[in-house]
C-alpha cells in the first residue's frame, strides 16, 4: 500500500526552518558571538554612508552631562550655574552652525551623543538657526531616547561604544567639552590622548566652564608629578563662554574651516 506523502507540509517544514533563511535576514545569526566583527562593520558603514550622502565635511564635537535638566531658571547657586552651561551650549552650537554650514558644503556640523542635557542644548542651538546637527545615540541598560532637535537624517543609534567613538573622531575638527561626568571625561581624555600621541591631527580642544574643569581635573598636579609634559598643557584651552569657545576655533583655523 502506497503511503500518501504531504509534499506541501514537508516543504513548509523546510522553508520555515531557521537554516533556510537568507543569511542577511537571519537576525538570530547576526546576533551570534562569532559575527561580532560583522556587526561592528555594519555600525561603522551605515553612519559613514549616510554622512557622506549628506555631505558632512567636518564636525565640531560637543560633549557634556546628560543629567542637567531642561533650559529653565532655578534659585540655588548650582542650578543657576548648570543652567548657564546649557545656555552656553545652545548659544555655541547656534554660533558655529550659522557661521559655517552652507547649502552644498556642511562644515563644523555640531555632533553630540544625542541625549538630553548639554547634548540636547547643543542640538537645539543648531536647530533654532535652521542648521543640521548630528546625534550619535547609544543603547544603554536604561534606554536613552534621542533628543528631538537632532536632524532626523543624521540621528544614529549604536550598540558599540568603540564604533560610536570612531564616528566622533572621524570628521572632528574641534571638540568642546562642557561639564559632565564619566562619559564626558572618557571622551575628553580619548581626544586628548589621540592628539597627544599623534593618532589624529591637532584640533582645538576647548573646556568650557573653567572653574569646573580646574576643580574636576588637577592638570597642574599631573604636570608637577611628571605624568604629563608642559606641551600637553597646550592641547586644550579653558574658557567660560560660547563666544570665547568660537574664538578659539577661529584663531586655530584662521577664521575658516579646513578644506
């Protein structure tokens, strides 16, 4: 007696099996440990392609605390001081964006970590003058939402801090660090080390909020202990206002962004 074969059912078992999926459509496969190099490559290539498409020629990296509240007025001294940092971040981004962004060439485009606080203030400053700005967001245990002032075409999300750091550095022609915590310090010392060791060309590195930075990092002590050299003290400038920060950039580049 001939057994009836349900060809359709057998075929369905095959085509529904994960092994039959196209590799590019197999999300589970892409998540495997041995495909981490591919995931790193994808994070590098995606943002790079988009920024080339939108003619982003150079960037100004703005770092600072995500913990500062929105732009409002407060009564205690610390909150007033922090509100001032937010306003200066917004003003700096507006000044540099208005001056250097052009229709077919986008230079000194403000790039932030894409989150709240100082980052939101900087993205907002560019947005308010009709300029584009970039946000490099990162997946965190407590999900960080993108602030609403990033240019949608230039809003990216990363899993790997290493690739995010690379995108901060690739087009950077200046870095302005506002008061912040571990993340800000991490990025600041990353840039200082890259320039100090010659792994990237010298760029203006500006620390806005001189009293904060003098208290947070005792550069003079590092120098006295021989941990850094006198020339390393020239790698950064301390300022207190957006206008002073912009002046450092203009002085470094002779009033125009590099070709």
